[in-house]
């Protein structure tokens, strides 16, 4: 038993060029960090290349299925095939430039099968159910890119000291933890803790800015970036 064809299109506009959006969208091994936990995404295979990567999605309260990357056009398109579960078909990521922004679109063309899914399809609009999940995915993608862009634009202010970090180690969790634990200077230790709170909690950062107590980046640069 199969349902009627499921057609769904969801999109979001991100204020970054397609090449920057692509770096996160094509990094499937990074998906578990920003995809909703409720979708239970797991990367099954994939090496240095995106083509052929397989992921499993096991949504909370639903049935698992798999997707495989069948085609890529950098930095424009990723074609996914749905298989190995209750749904068969294709999904497509597409990036379209809009001036300085990027229109990110995900299209689904698929059919679901199984008596339970067919029954649910008569009670619910499966395309709408899919779109609700994808809208959350798109918002999380934008948030992940916002964080990455925010951290990248902060590095030049640290480089003003003339002591440049290697491979942006400032934003490596291991690097932050190591320097935080090894720092014997209470002022530096406090600044590091405050800085992490500012990145994790935007309202805290705004409050600190109003008080004029935003973490002293130059203090960190002078103490952690020695030749």
C-alpha cells in the first residue's frame, strides 16, 4: 500500500553568500550538531567527499529511514535519495543567490508505503508534517551559520595584536578548555568564562555590553597567542 505522492517545498533566506552556506550544508558529519535531536539523525557512511554519504533519520515517535547523496553541484545543489524505510523518493537542497543573501530551498518528491502510514496519510497531510520538521532544520541551519560567521568575524580583532591564532584555535573547544584550565591568572580565567557565557547566551552578552563589561578580547590575545 502506498500513499499519494508527497510534495513539499520549504525555504529560508540566509544573509550570507552560497559559498559560505555550502560549507555547513555539505558537511554531513557536522549535521548531528545542528539538526533537531527529535529527528535522530545519524551519519552512517561518508568520507572526504560528500557524494555517496548515507544518513539515517529516526524521528521521535516515527519510523526510521535512510538518505543517500546521489548528486552534488558545488555550491548549488545536493540531491538525496530516500530509501530503506517507509518512504521512497528524492529530496533536493538548492542554493540560489539573492544579492548578498542566499535562498536555501529543500524540495521533497516521495511516496510513503505501509498500511500504518497510508492510514495516517488519510488523517494528516504528510507534506505538512514533513514541512514542520524541515522548517526547524532550516532555522537551525541559519543559527549554525550565524554562530560560525560571528566567530569568524571576531578573529581579525584578535589578530590586531600581531599574534595570530593557528587554524582559529580560539574557537576549538579543546583549546579553550586547555587554556582555561592552565591559566593561573584569575583575570584571564574570569574573562574566558564570561566570554563563553556571552557566546552561549546572547541575552547575557547584551547585558554585559550595556554595563561596559564585555570580555576583553585583547587580554586573551596577549596571553594566549605567543609566537
